C-alpha cells in the first residue's frame, strides 16, 4: 500500500500515475484541510474535492480543480444577486459541497463525511482529511489578515505576504485513520505539493512526524531552480524565510525523508537525491514517475 501526503495539484498528478501501478484500494491519501472554507452556506474542501473527483473520474485535469464540463449557472445567479462568492464554484461541484455541508451539519466528522462521499461515489481508495479539527492558513497582508482562499482566488495571489499564519483553536491532531494509514504503508510519498500551504499543515498535525520517522518516506520536489512548476509556492516559501527551491524544501523534510526526488532539469543540487523527470504533463508521465518511486522502494 502507498500512502500519499497531498495538496490539491502536484500530488494528485502523482496519485493519477500510481493508479496505473496498483489498485485504488491499495492507495491512501492524507489530505491537507487548511484551505477548507464554508462558502455560500456549503463546505468547500479544495484538496479533498480534487481527490474525490480524481478517483471518481470526473476531475477537470485542465485546471486540477472542479468537475470536467461543469456549468456555473448558480454561481452566476449568486453574483447577479449581489453575493460576493469570490470562488467560481461549478454546479456539480456545489452539489458535493452541499452534500458535505449537510453531513457536517448533521454531526459527521470530516473523516466520516469524506468516507460517506467516497462510498456514494464508488471510490475504493482511502481519502483521509489530515484532521477533524478546525485549521486554516491565513495570510497577513498590509491591508489585513485574510483566508488563504481570499489571498489566492479573490486577490489572485498579488498582495505582498507579510506572514503565513496557521490558525487552529484546538491543536490540531492527526486522526487515528491518518496515523494508521501511515503505519500500514509499504511506502509513504510526500508528493510535489506546496510545502508551506499543503504539506506543512499535515506535518503540524500531532502524531504525523513520529509516524513518518518509522516509515520509508520519499518526497518529490515541486520546484525546478528557484521557481515552482505552478502556483504561489515561491512567495509562500519566501514569506517563511526560505528559498523557493528544492534544497529548502528538503530542509523541511530532512528529519524523516529517506529519499528526495528532484527533477532532471533542476540546477539546485540536493546531495543523494534521485533525479527523475517530474513534469507530469500527461497520464503517461505521471505513471512513469510513480513507477520510478515504486522501483526505488523495491530496490532498496
Ligand atoms: P494546491 O493545493 O492546489 O496548492 O496544490 P499542491 O500543493 O498539491 O501542489 C502545488 C504544487 O505542485 C506547486 O508548488 C507546483 O510547483 C507543483 N506541481 C504542479 N505540477 C507539477 C508537476 O508536474 N511536477 C512537479 N514536480 N511539481 C508540480
């Protein structure tokens, strides 16, 4: 079994590739929930949603969020009615958020709600929220502190970041299901997700790092040179006082990482790293990278 730690773009691309090598029931994905937000009365969990759509076969892989071919009728009506719904939520996507919102309002934990949705969508993989407690990534800007979604979607990542703040009133702790999935794995993979907003929130959940120490962990860099393949990872690393590159990413994972993977084009040298083509621009390339990781764990 492979257990992934995942955000909503880079690692799901690698999970797509892993599905070519092993059945879905042999895959578990521990998912960041620090970008979750209640919006227009419903519960958006962007990274979990991407994985639900990936495994159910409906993901829009042009954007790596939302449902392929979705319509935006309700979103457009809400804007006409003056509702400041700053995230363009598709109609089918919203149906999922309504269903999850209802489960949560009726007392399910996020883990239970996700498991219910997996059953209803016929998903055999285990999609596991990192925690059932409230966590949010907030961005302090010159004009106030805002939710990460507001920074990235409403302001298109253009505001200078003064500080990245993790808000969690209670902890947070990893769920028992998450710790079990790490312990049961033959291989744990930290995919090429945004270190600051996707992977660190998972690592900050109590119990995760000790569980990783006992396992063989491979981490894949989301950077080539001093830039991420996509998204705001560079600015977020700088805001944490880190260089936006593979060496700084490795420094965050060094304690428990057994094998670090860098792209063949990356000019930064992390001694001992495995060099692969990590640009997953097609299903075939995702499968080839996943295959190299599986070969690395078998060959050790
Ligand atoms: P988010 O939740 O949407 O921010 O997505 P993730 O955190 O899962 O992934 C974002 C990161 O994925 C970015 O920092 C990108 O550099 C990285 N990324 C996207 N596509 C690829 C790819 O094909 N290869 C690699 N190595 N990294 C990628």
